[in-house]
């Protein structure tokens, strides 16, 4: 009986150590993974694109119809950080739309659009900008490589960081909470990992 108690105590210590190691390595540090290399995740669709898991990324390269396509989170978020790893070609028009006022219609009027659009005719609101809210100068290029967006929204304060460089920062209180969405507009768009951390 004594041996069983010692074994049980040993198992408890082992489980506690494992849980601590898991937390210390960042597995449960508040980040929620919505999409990764093996899992498309659970999104609502607005518009239709040919999204498919391919080579460890969620890929789209064609619209089904004339309307732009969006993958929209089922949950609503107020203050948060988003980390999104993406790859686009030169023709791509994409973006991450945050704090949308509704979930069944997505556009830059009812959301903040963190743009991914290297060939935008007006580059002041191209890649790295928040369309019609925060300009980017000079506009970085995202095409042809893996990139990481870090998007922070805390109250009215919005900060956009692309590949470690801040590209836009602004105080704006038009949209204070709501779901967020990944856009497919044109070209080739891939998302490899998307995480959110409520603040």
C-alpha cells in the first residue's frame, strides 16, 4: 500500500511538472490558435473562395462568384493581439479585418481593414496600413515570402507590426469590438497560422 502511495505521489509530481513545462513553453499563455498547418479551424464564410489545406497552409487562388470572400471568426473580440502568418503573390489582394460591426457582411466601412495589397493603386493604404484610418509610408512589400502580422487592439489604440516593423499606429474608436476575418480578393493567398490572445 505504501508503494502505491509513493507511486501516486510521484505521478502527481510528474503531472504538475509537465503542466508547468507546457505553460512555460507557451502552450497555454493565453494564445488561442484558430488555424495552423494541420487544421483549417472553424470559420463562417462570407462570399466564396476555393480555400483548401495544402502543404501546411490554408490556400485560396480563385473566387467562386464576383463577391470578395472572407473567413469570419465565430466569436467576437474587443481587446486583443492577433498573430497571422501569411504568404501572397504579387497579384494578391487580401487583409485581416478586425472588430467588424457584423459577421454576415464584411468591408472596410464596418471593420478596420489591415491591408495586404502590394499593388493597391493608392499605396498610402496598401500593405501595412489600416484602410482609410492609418496610412503607411513607405509601404512594405509582402509578396513572395512568409510574413507575420502582429495586430494589437486595446480600446481605441490600434498598432500594426509587419515582420517586426511597426507600419501603422492610430487612436480611433469607430469600431470597438466584433469578429475578425481573413480576406481573399485576388492572386494567391496563404495563411499558415492565425492566433488571437484576448487582452
